[in-house]
């Protein structure tokens, strides 16, 4: 059985009330959901709380959903993004952080620096500067642009991002295009400023 068929079967079983099937889905998706939430909040405790809330909300909602109509990954990411937005409204602040490290493995909870990176002092400094620069750029972008960029960085298609954001594909295509251009313009400006 392929991974897609296996996941589809797990979703069907979870919708029918199987806790074991849902636990397998949690194991598969928790690192990615945790990475997304951390990428939006940069707060370890808040990330843990919102990740837990995401899966609790998903579990509660599964019994009310027709499994044949459920696209699990976009649906779960939409719950996670909505959890973060609710928290932002509640706390009335937004803290944004950089995209995931290229060395971040899917099975790690958050950022992990490899031994090779630590040995190469020059490379490590470059990465710290780069992450700081990306963080500063993201902090200047509108919330929806950041969410789209982070979902794009996670590898979601336009259609999946549209489902997560509850927007049309054309609206997401346009928003991502503008977000990329704005990101590049701000990044270039900050980078030139840093080189002076």
C-alpha cells in the first residue's frame, strides 16, 4: 500500500473514531505543524500549546466530517493557522521569525544545528546573520503574506495554500507573487544597509 493510500485509510479510520489511526496521523504531522507554528510565533511554550490545541481541535472535528471530502493536510494546516491567528487576536501582538533552516530535518521538533555547522565558524556566523535578516524582513510583511510564504516554504501547492487560507487559487497566486516581490525588495534594502 502506498503512503498516500495508507494516509487516506488512516483518515477514514480516524473519521470513524479510531484513536490509533489519529495517533499515527499526529506522529506524521506534528513536526511539520510544530515548525509552522514556531515559524509564526517564535515562542517555544506557545508553539507547544498551539500545536496541542490544533490536534485537539482536529480530533474533535473529525467525527463531523465526511472522510471522502477531507483533504487532511490542508485542513490540519488551516486549523493550525487559525489557532495562531486566534492567539494573535487574544494577545494583540505578532512576532515573526525566519523560514526553517535548510538543515532542519522533518523529525526534529524545532531548529537543529548540525555538528558540521558548528565546526565551520565562518559558515555558522553567516547563517546567524542570514536568519536575523530574514526575521527582520518577515517582521515587516503583512500577516497573510508571511503565512503564505511559510506555507510555500513547506512545499504546499497554490491549491493547497488556497484551501488552508480559505481563498481562491488566483488570490493566493497573486498574494504570493506580491509577498515574494516585497520580501525581495525589503531583503535587498536591509542587506545593502548591513553591508555599509
